[in-house]
């Protein structure tokens, strides 16, 4: 359950930073921090759970946390391609 919580908190903080927080806000950058700190912890917890249970759900949570880890890089890459540097 901890890997699911890490993924959900990461997604909420990333979208909050993306849509609700603007420049020079005290929470500016919370989405960036959440995509670098929480997904590796969620992947670690998912790996520990997967080793014990070999559940398909744990494997999916590992993949979701990996996607959350790469989401910021993909967002910045596509934003640079579309809008320029």
C-alpha cells in the first residue's frame, strides 16, 4: 500500500504544481521535488512487496512509480520542443 500512496501523492503534487501554483509562490517547485523524491521511495517499497508476494499489482505500482519519476523529464522535453527554450 505504501507504493500506491507514494504514486498518488506524487501525482497530486505534480498536478498541483502544474496547474495551481504560479511563479514566486511559496509552493513553487513542489511538483519537481515530489517527482524526484517520492517515486524512488515508492519503487523501493514496491520492490520489497514484490519480492514477498510476486503480485501483479506490485509490479504495476513499480512501473507507475517509474513513470512518475520520468514524468517531469518528459514534460520538460515536450515543453521545450513545443514552446522552444
